[in-house]
C-alpha cells in the first residue's frame, strides 16, 4: 500500500495539535464566559459531592473525588489540570500500545494514532472540569490493552490477564454500567465471531433479527424508557422505538444510527464542524474496514464486537445529539484503532510477501 504522507509531517501535526489544545484549554479556563460548550452541571455536582454537599452518589467518580478531599488531595482546578494533561499524554500513549502489533513498529502509525487522540476535538470538552470521562477512557484503554495481552500470551498467563480484564470491567461498571456490560459480554460473543468472520453479511442479518426478538419480548424496555426521557428540542431526534411494527422499528433505528453515530443530523454550525473533524474521518475508517475484512486479526474482531454491543446500547437508549457526541467517543476510538491495526497488518504482510519473493 502506497504511503503518501510522511512521518515527519504527521509529527509536526502532533506538535501543532498539542500546542493548540493547550492554548484552547487555557483560554477556556481563563475566560469561562466564552465557553462554547455550555454549563458544567455534572462537574458542579461532582465537585459538590466531593466537598460533602450531597449525600447520594450517582456513580463512583464523585466517591473517588470525596476520598481525595478527605485525605487533603482534592482541588477542583488541579484535578482538572491533571485530567487535561492525561488526555494529551497518557491517553495517546495507551492508545498506541493498544493498536501496536506485537514485535512491530510502523512509525507512521505511531504518529497517526497519537495525533488522533490529541487532536480529537470533543475530548477537550471533558477536560475543562472534573468530569469522569477522561478517567473512564483511560480505564477502558487499559481494559483493551489487557485483553490484547491475553490474546498474545500462553494459556496460563492469558487466564491471569482475563481476571485483570474482568476486574477493570467491574471498575468501569461503577462509572458507567452499559460500558462495562459491553466489556463483559464482548469476549463471549467474540468467540463466535472469530470463527465466522467471513460471514459478515449473515451476522448483520442475525444482528437485526436478534434486536427485533429482544425488543419484541421486552428486553429493551429499560433502554426505551430512558430514551423517552429526553425532551423534544433542537438537538433531539424525537424518535420513539416502542409500539412499532418490525419494519418501522428497523427504519427508525437505522435513522437514529445514521444521525447519531455518523453525525448526519446537521442542525447547527457545531454539528457541521463536529461532522467534518470527527464523523467524516470515522466514516472513512469504517469504509476502510469493510473493504479489508480479510486482514482483521483476532483482536480487531474483539474490538469490533465491543463496538457493536456498546454502540447498540447507547443508540437504543439515547435520543439527544449532544449526548451522542459524548457517548460515541469510545465507538469512534475503537473503529480508528481497528483501522490502524488492519493497516499495519496489510503493510507487514506486503513486506513479508516481497521478502519471500526476493528470497526465492
């Protein structure tokens, strides 16, 4: 595969993205009235709980913050700064460790993956205060890295890694339940997909049949009820998935799929910018994967399994486009990771083929 972008150029993009992210972060912190992303209700609650103003915790993140406060380690601005620093240092590092093929290093891929995480615009929003998202994404990447290690080692070590993986999944369940549900279910569904990856069309049909059956027997009612809790508004689709025949249900679900996952509901300038910088690259990566199914490794199939489960859950339960931008970050990062891994596999296989022909 011909490479048309030099490694040095991408590293220059990394540096620019790094500096621009810092500048935006500082600007939005110093001039909060210019914040284009709205208020920080979640962060205000987390901070309030940490300081003892609230009794009930909605998830484990405010509990962690209160623990830090009780031990003299909590400061809202310092925690925010740590989360921001982690988003442009630790997260890119872990992401590359996740996508790197064992024993191989393609410097172009390394630069590209690091640039992707640092550049990702929506991540900036969740570094501006004490949100749980960056911390949660770091644990998620550690979960992926642990499962990858499990696939690369012998049976004895793989069992040890799997226990760590389950522990991390449980910890994520304390932060966001359906993210953990996808992590826990993925290894079991993956075992089926790994042996039948050539039958992707059959799996798509099976996916929709399963979705219809589970919906028909009330298995998705909790998600539908949560979805219906969103008020109608300019950034809400207004789609209800209950009380429909199978054809209408699939149509509405597909519409929600295109609007929320692919960002095709362009209602304002923010949605258009997000589509250009996030959804369009995601779409290209998605198409690239569909065209290169034969190069998918076991780990790619596992990541895709997670993608399908996690994305299905939040698509069924969410109707707000603003929230979709937040919820789809793991979905996007996973598809980009799969793209990087498949690209590396193609490069390595091409080099091995050239070497083999040369030796002959």
